[in-house]
């Protein structure tokens, strides 16, 4: 299994998912916060990404998320069942680009089940590589409209490394910036 999010430039990116001996490539555009929506959506289905202060810190999105991948829309749906993740990716018509009914859409790209923790780790490793290579401002410069999804990334990374939610400081006024920076710089295997 492999997940990559690369070639980010001028509001376009290339996302590659290798799963079940198949490779799928998507080209999200700047019209949507593709990476931010994806990472936040993944954190919303992760039981350890509640930041210990309330359930639903990353609000669940009913029906998944949609990327604008001109000329179609790419819909991601996750259903977690204990250690399994059912993932469905569907292409649907983008009415802003093509007003004529496309009889080939909607089209299921893939429906598969994989190990939830393995998938999350795969995504977190890619995000870790991405942020360390580009930086926060470098990502913003390349993607233009949206920032790197730092909060969901840190929650997912902490869950992968320590198998528990990110804890608040003792006075419950927030998280520790020092802990967040250490987590951000920590390597993940």
C-alpha cells in the first residue's frame, strides 16, 4: 500500500494511491482544499483523534469529501469497522465544467477494504515527508489558497506514534506548543 501527494505547484497536485496491486492517480485542483479535506476526514474517522477534550474535534463528514479534479469531481468515502477501512472512490460529473449529462458518470474508481492503521500510517508518513520537504509556508506558497492541515496531521501522527489521543496541558487551556513542535519534527517509521 502506498499513498503519495506530490508535484504540488500553482494549485495543482498529483495524488497516487497504490492498493490491491492497482495504482490510481488523481489530480486535485486548487478550487478545493484537497489535502486539508482528506486529512481532516481521515482524522474524523480515527478514534484517537479527539484531542481528549471532546469527541468530534474533527467533524465527521456524512457521505465523504469531494475533490475538484477537473473535469470531474472525485468523491472519497471512508467507513471504519474496527481494524478495517472500507474506502470507496467515485468520479462524478462536475456541473461547473460540463453541463451535458455524461453517461459514463458516476463511475466507481475503486471500492476496497484495507487495514485502517496501515492506511493511516501510510498517509501520515507521506504528510511527514511533505511537510519536512516543503515547510508550512512553502506548502502554502505552492498550493496558494489553502494551508497545510497541521491540526489533523499532528493528531494522526500522535495516534500512530503513541496509540493514544494528543493530551491537553494540565490547566486545560490548550495544547503544549513545545510538544507539538517535537511531534512535528519527530521521524516516523
